[in-house]
C-alpha cells in the first residue's frame, strides 16, 4: 500500500511540474531526401542516412561512411563530432568516426573479450561507451581502449527500447518507464512513460515524442513543458540547444523553442 501511495505521489508531482506551453517558431527549411535524418552538430553540419550510408554535409563539403557488410546503421551519436559513435545492431559493432567520417576505431562486441551481447552503444567519457547488455538486461560502461566493461545498473525487468546519453548521464527507455543514471551507476530518477516514439537530448533538456505530442523535460526529469505540436509529420527529430529540428521525410524544419508568456 505504501509503495502504491509513493507511486501516485511521484506521478502527481511530475504532472505538477508542468509549465506554460512552449511554442515553435519556424527558422529555416532544408530539403532532404534520406532514409533517416540523424541530427546537427555544434558547427551546423547536417548528418543523415541514405542507402545504409552515413552522410555529413558541412557547407559545400560532403563526407560519407559505409560498410554494407555490417547491415543497417542503428544509433548515431553526435555528442562529440570528433569521435562520432555509429552502432550497427545486426553485427554488434560500434565504429568510431572522426569529423570527416573516417574510421578511427572499431569495436566488435560479440567477437572479442569480454564477448558482450548488446542492444545499443552511445558515447560516454574517457574512451568509454554506454552499452545496454541484452543478456543481463543491465546498463554498462565499456572502455574500448582497455576492453574493460563495468556493470552500472541492476537488471531492468521491462523491455528495452532505446537510450540517450551525454558524458555523465544516460537515459534508458523501456516500454513503461524512463530511467536516468549517472556515470557512477546511481539511478537518479525513474518515471512512468509509455508509447514513446523518439527521444533527443541536448544540454540541460530532453525532448520526448509521445503519442505524437512533444514534451520538453529538464535534464533531471523534474520539470515538464508541453510543446505546441506543429502541423508536421514527425519522422525524425533532433534537439540542439534552443532549436528543434523536425524531419518530415522531405524537409528538415528548423524550429526555435519559445516559452509562452503568461
């Protein structure tokens, strides 16, 4: 009974943090024909995937990386544009790329000690990756230079969906909850969240697409602001500072986040 009461207190407190609605102001439109829009780095370069190839457009320059033997690209982490993490789920392989999409390191998790079976890999700090171990259902940190992994979390009982991370924090999304862990393995917050289609983390904010509704969370998942949904098909999205990039399948819409004045 006490656990149930605590659950409702947490749920009510999350709803209670809801603030005024955030509006989206159109800033720019960039035509793009791609299978998937990945995002934008801090220098304004655009990344996308087409025909299983990762592309980067930087002004008039175009860079690309492809390895068709690894199958379909999964997560592309742009946290550090000098060390981009590209994960291929079919072959349990992460490729670290430089700012011109040249390969600088390759990690075949299932083919080398400690022989990990993972669902995803994203950028952490100090030559480490956040990885979610499919066998143990735990979040881990893997040092790809020393080939050492460290278990961070207790096993997660719900089905894993995706993750978002920066150097010190990792958000693990399951079918029913969103969990926030720090680099030391502490579970900082766990909130109920279902039917999530997309996540994007930038700085102190996390944007969530849930049931076609956009919501902006604070980094600690304490403050919630609903975003006035644009009349756009949201195929992909990417948060960068005060700008939200929405890809509808043909055009990248650059939108500025503006808090409503009460």
